[in-house]
C-alpha cells in the first residue's frame, strides 16, 4: 500500500509474494475464529477480537509503512524483504482491519450499551475516514490501478492515505493513554516510524544534492 515499481520484475515479485498475503489472511481468520469459539460469540469474544486485530493491524501497517525508509537506512536481507513484500503486508493490514471492523459491528449489534461506552460519534467519524482511505489504498494496490489512475495521481493518493492512517493510529491510541499507559506504546511506535521516514528522506535528498 505504498509506492511500488511497475514492470515485469515487479509483477514477478508480486506474484511470488502472494503466498504471504494468503498466509496472513488464513492466520488472521484462524486467530479470530479461535477467540470466538473459545471465548464465545458474545460481547467478550468480540472485544477480544477487536483488541487482537488492533494489534495485528498496527504491526502489519508499521511493517509496510517503514519498509522503504528502513531499506534506505539499513540495506540488508530483512529490509529488502520488507520492501519487496510491502504490498502484501499492506493488504494484510487491510484484511486485519476489515476483521476489526466486523468485530466492532458485531459488538454494536450484540451489546449497544457497551459499544457506546467504548466509542462516540467523533471517533466513528475519524475512524470511518481512516477506513475510507484503507479501502482506497487496498483497492489501488495493483499494477493495473497504477496504470488506470496514472502514476502521479496514484502516488499522491497513497502518500496521503498512509499518513492519514498513521495519524489515525496516533489519535485512536493517544486518547486512551489516560485509561492505560500501555496505549503509549503504539503511539511511540508510529512516531518512531514517522521519524525514520523523515530521516531516510533527508538522507536521500542529501545524497541527491551531492551527486
């Protein structure tokens, strides 16, 4: 869900990496069903799925969000793997957050009282905006869509999209820090990756200026 190269090499790499997306999808489905069958298809079960997918979504998003910057700063096998598979990691994030949304809807239908204690209309608007961009990023994460939109428009959409999602993670977790200090960890991780991207961008611009 970040910038990708088009052409024969990129397409081949993409085809080779789809097993990662399906592995992530199956793992997410197994985790979700496991929680629901063990805990129950009820308020507790749905809340557990919401918490679990919030964490898997964060990890997958950060992996895709950091990939390009990480390989610029620390080129190596792991960072090159991240960059090569960032499209599938991004789509895995979209799948994780789709399950997250289904669990939220299930909680709302099952126990609206608990649902409205945990959220409010403002959070629904901000979360809905993030979901809109996640859907757009996922739908345009294919070479055909790059050609349809044009590289410039596609790049602009993905630039804005990933930053809006990053800020959404900061907002969603930041507002819960007074409830639990643990929410500071995801905020710190997202901020760290933002700093990483800024540093990598400056390094690239400095290298270009000296060339």
